[in-house]
C-alpha cells in the first residue's frame, strides 16, 4: 500500500507524529511519502486558490492508494481535490478555530476524521462532523544515545547546578510562552538561581526576546531556537511546562514525560487528558498562577522525582506508538479494501 502524507509544516508535534508513523508503517508493508505543502497550499481558501492547489494535489496523488491529510487546511485541500468519500482521511491534531458549516462540510468529505484527543472529538462532533474516531498519537521509544542531564546542558550552554525549567514549540501567541517568561519573576522570588530555556522558532520570537529584556534576570532566560533533537533538549530540564492557551494535543509533553521529566500542562483542550493531576503530571489553569505553581513544585524534589517516574510510565504504557500504528493500519486497510 502506498500512502501520501500531506502536511503544511515541517516542525511541531503534528510533523513529528507523521514522521514517526512513516517509520513504523514500513513494517506493515505500507510505504509512506511525506509532502510538505507549506510552499504551495496557502492559508487562504476560495476558488482562486483551491483550483491551483487541487490540480497539483491530484497530480501528486495519482500513484497512491490513499491520501492522509494532517491538519485542517490540508483536509480542506483534499476535499476540494478529491471530493466526497474518496480514499482520503485527515488527522485533527488541534482544536478547530472555527466550526462554520462550510468548514465542517469539507471535513465530512473524508472517509475518516482521526481526532488526536477526546476534546477534539467533542468539538467536531458537536459541530456535526461525521465519521470521527479518536486515536491519540503515540510517542516513539526514547532513542539510544540521548545525552544524560549534564551532557545535555553542556551541549545547550546551560549551567549544571541550577534548576532549569523549559518549554518547546512554535513561537506563536497561542503557545503561551510570553506567560512562561513573565512567570519567572515570581519563580525567582523563591528560586533566584532558576533558569528558563525555550526551544523553537516562529513569528513571536522578537516579542519573547523583548519580554525577556524586561525581567530582573534576563541572562537566566535563553531562547535557543529550533532544535533538531527534542529528546536531547528535554533531557537537560528539571521541569517541563506546556503553557498553550488552546491545544488539542502535545507531543512535546509526551516526549518529556517519556524521559521522566516532570511536566505541567495548562487545563485546556486535550492537554488535561495527557496527565493524571499530581500523579503523572501537574496542571495549572490561569496565567497569574503559573509562577507560583512552578515555584511550589520546584520546592518538592521528592514529588518531582515521583511524578517524573509516573509520567514516564504513563507515556510509554498509555501513549505508546504501537497501539497508534495498529489503529492507523486498520483504518487504511478498511478504506483501501472498501470495507
């Protein structure tokens, strides 16, 4: 079976998910080709754009048995190119920004909508999207050769002794990194030597650098840009924070948890599904409580260790890659066989 993966980004959790599936599906005799359509599928929709995109997409798909769209804009492109109930599916990784009937009607052209979390399923189901299933992305096993804590810090140019808090993701407003930077002012009241390091790139980087400059210890906040190895970055941390304002899922949280790095998420969207509060992870709710939340947890080294171990177990047992792969294989084969 040959499957075309259609994405509009090469970074982030959804791109990681697609690459992990591609690698794992080869063992099931499914050949995946990933097409990064960032340069030719614009944000805009409408006849002027859809006609050009559809022509190119139909040409790409000719030699494939199935097309899998990752993200809503890719799904829209597939709806325009292939129409109703042809051999295409989509993965909804984020909460929808709109549930307009025209948008939902495009999603309903797919054979299956694969929702990364129950929160995404509920949002689409409430909007009368059909043929939905919930199948959470799985985190791949921690690869061999991940550096230990000290080496990971050395590679990032970070100090060895202080507590290091971290974030990872695209630098866009909805990821909440400005809130995380501002929270360090409260953290330093109790942990003056604590550092914050954020990995990722995006249009908000200039704003985040400016926010860092307003702090009393700007030298203890570092934006390291894009990292090619998420595990090597996460291994350097004592505490991982997912401050996203709205999110359907977080692969970065699972990657941190799989390393045993204690993780906290905002109580929004599908993030709260990832952890059992105060058992395998932590949860916070409001911007104004984040600093105190981090500070309080850093004061509890035994709790950090215990929750980190429980988080590793939850990531590997509840969100392992193989169950996700098996679910994807079943969906593909049912569609291609016509069942």
